[in-house]
C-alpha cells in the first residue's frame, strides 16, 4: 500500500479547513477555504482571523467565533457554531459585501502534555439553505425585507438555543470529569491511607511482640522496663487508631457538648502534660474565652504542639490574645519553616513534607488536618504561615465569647 501524503489530502479536501495558532493566527488553509472565504492564502497566513472579518472585531459573527475559539484553547474540547454569519466582499467590488452563513466546527490540536498547540477550523457554507428557508416562509404581512429580517431573527434565535444546549452539555462534561477526578483522588487517598496506616501499625505491633517475647523467654529480663516499653507501644497503637476515628466523627458532623473555655487555661493544661526537650515561651492573655468542646480544643492544641516539637530546633512560642471579636492562638517554632507552596498542603490528609518524614518517620500526616477540622467545627480557621524568625507558625482564630460587659457595649 502506497504511503498517503496527508498534506495533499488536506489540500485537496472539498471541506473548507484552516489551522490556527493558539493566538488565532492563520498557519494553514486549503483551497476550499480560499474559495469559501474569497481570499488568497497569501492574504491570510500570519494574520489574525478576526482581522479578516468585515467590519473588524465588531463585525457580524465576530464575537461568537472569538468566544468559540477561546473555549477550544481553554478547555481543549471541540466547539460547534451551528450558524455563523460571515459577509464576504464581492470580487471586483471593493466595499460591497454579500451575506454568507456558515456552520463552523473548531477542534483542538493537543500536545502530548494536553495543552492546545493549534486549532482546526472547519467551515461549511449554508447560505443557500438559509435562502431556501426564507423563500419557503409564509407570505405573512409586511414587506419582503421585513419578512426576511423576521426569518433571520428566528434562525438566529434557534441557533442561540442550540448553542446554549451545547454549552450546557460542555459544562456537564466538565463537571463529570471533575467528579471522576475527585473520585479517583478519593480512591487513591483511601488506598494511601490503608497503606500508611498498615505501615504505622506494623512498628508498634512488632515492638510490642518483641518485648513480650523477651519477657517470656528471658527469666532475667527487667520486667518493669519491658512493661514501660510495652505501654509506650500500646499508647502509640491507640493514637494511630484514634486519629481515623476522630476524622470519621468530624466528617460525620457528630455534635459534642460545648461550654465557655479560657484558651489560656487550655494552653497551661496541655503544657503541664508535656515534657519537651526544648524551651517553650508563652504569652497568654487572660480572659480570652470561646465556646467550644474542651476535649476537642485540647486535641487541637496537642496536635499543634506535637507538630511544633517535631520541627523546632530549640524553641516554641505559644500565644493567646483577643483581636477584635476573634480569639487568636498561635504556635510558632524556630525550625526550617514551611515552603510557601506547602502552607495549604500540610492540611491535606496524610500529606507530610520532607522535613517531617525525616524527623519522625512514624507520623501519620493526620494531626494538622484534624486540627483544622476541629477549628472549622467551632466556626474558626486554622492557617499555616512563616514565623518572623523563619520557622513555622500555626494561627488559630475562633469567635470570641462575649462577656457581659462586652455584650452590653
């Protein structure tokens, strides 16, 4: 079988076609397109397609064509213009134009990475069909020009309806793709969650079994030391199991009892339970009261402290203050900080930046997502930022509980 010269096929095609660059300049046209447009290719190549419209960018059909081409470039999808008016200059009569009507199909030329490198514009003239519709119209009332104008208006109205339907179909396809993408991401997150949780559970289970085996096989083993180590492994197992359960409750919107809580008291109680091997500085304004769940707010602060201890080099700062009608709690460390492009990613479930993986390989990547969900469940926000000294800073804001004095003005 002889090789096919696709350039010759394109050139000899009876269908008028042109190839545009992404910035809508002519790259190629075939002979049928030259005949349809009534222009030589030397007049077209390198020119912007809208320059060739009679009347310039404000000419008939210009806005519709531009919107269609822009959609192709932006969405990478074929776009159809059911009816496009494009008046053509009469040969030999400069400034005199004939009404022409086209069907236009604009299709993207995708690159391997999915970007649009060009547009194939295929046009089919339907002027004769429109004229037949005009001739077939009922006599009605009014002059022929009036009846023709009414018929043209009706044709364009039906065309706009078709284009609106096409637009709704495009939006439906885009939403379907987004839904599919979200489902794929959810499946991947579930798969990753199962893998990560299995990995996290393996280490404490292995350690617990090894310690029990040692206690059973070695009569001279220090049982007290083994029990302490086994308790540590059991606590680790409990934490790993508790985090997904906490997320499930938050996702389900499980309501918990709330009460007025002094944020400074929450910080003091949490710090009393911790024994960090670094300096912790506090600036705790008294009387900063919020309405919330003591258990969940304590869990939120514990997660922020654990995150700070994981990254800090030598110092953590914790502050509580009232700013306007908001309570603000900040936890900052002097660690390497969070890259700007990761300040939101750290709140994705199971996401762990490189520094966190290196410092604590056993972490689950759920602490900060849980903390943010607790904040949002309390009507607040939790954001990550860079601390003034270069470390990381977690900023919690919650609605401030109005005191009787404040409520009274």
